[in-house]
């Protein structure tokens, strides 16, 4: 092969390498664009799912992270327009202070608002998880609200103590006339603990850190008085 032929072969090879590099660069660019678009889609989808997750009416059967199908509803408004959700701890003094306020609101807005309560036992309260389990064990026999009331009405007997209150709660179950074998079994059932923990996890998702924490139609509210509570509810009803 002459020198001229060898030079021509080298040029042809170099041009082929350059063309191949350009094709690879183009493919990398297309991949990056595709990943970028996919990433945007994933982010947008995640935001939409997050927004829908906290809408009281989202999902099948109206289920959402704030209001599950199995959440405890103290009363239900037929039109489903307004829902008030409380994350509570039965050993919490603030929850106990709000208890009569919530009861008055329930009476005043009966048939107009759905009232939902969710568990959020705080680690600082020694008997909070036990109290939640006791209420759930009563719920197995259709007596959640009765136990809910007893917990607040007797909180000064068992709250803010470092001794287990299991027997106190068992006494509540007896006073309610529950089937004690069934209650004992439910109280110790890991599924009962899991049920309470699911409530707490649903509270942590939208940022619940303490109790009581209220959500009105999916929006966190912090009323400083009963009048502010009523104003917020009236605005939701009028909206």
C-alpha cells in the first residue's frame, strides 16, 4: 500500500471514530432528556398524590390519610361537606381540656359536620398507648365512644403516672359491661397495637407533632378559643 493510500485509510478511520462519538453523544443527550422529563413527571405525580391524600374525599369510599375507612366517627353529616379530624392522646391534658369544647361543637353542629378521632399517643405519656389499645379493644365490641368518654372523665386517676394503668382500663371495660375475655384478647392483640400505630403514622405524614391537632376539611387549624373554632366551622359550611 502506498503512503498516500495509508494516509487516506487513516483519515477514513478517524472520520468513522468521530461519527461514532457523535452518535454516542446524541444518544446520551436523548437519554438525559428522557430522564429529565420522567423525573418531572414523577415529581408532579408525587405532588398530586400528596395533595389528594389529604383531601377528606379522596380515594375509594372517601378514604384518605386523614380519614380512613375504619377511622372512628363520633358522628356523621349526611352531606359529607365538612369533616373535623382530631389527633388525640387520652393522657394529654390539652386533649382533656378540649374534650368539653368538642362535645359542645358536636351538639351544636349535629347533622352538619362529621367528627373523626384518630390516635396519636405521645411517647412522653406512659399510659397513652395502653389507653389507645383499651379504646380499640372496646371498639371491637362497638363501644369506642363510651370508652373515649371514660378515658377523659377519669384521666386524673391514671394520667401523668409512671405505673401501668392496665387494671384501671380493664375496670372501665367491666363498667361498660363488655365481654371481658374478648376485651382482654383484643387488648393484647398485636393487631390492636398496629391499628393505633397506623393512626399515628397517618398523623405524622401531614406534620402532626403534638396533641390535640385538628384538621378541618384537610387543613390544619389552630383555634385559640371556642369562638375561633366555630368561626372556622361556619366558614367551611358556608364555602
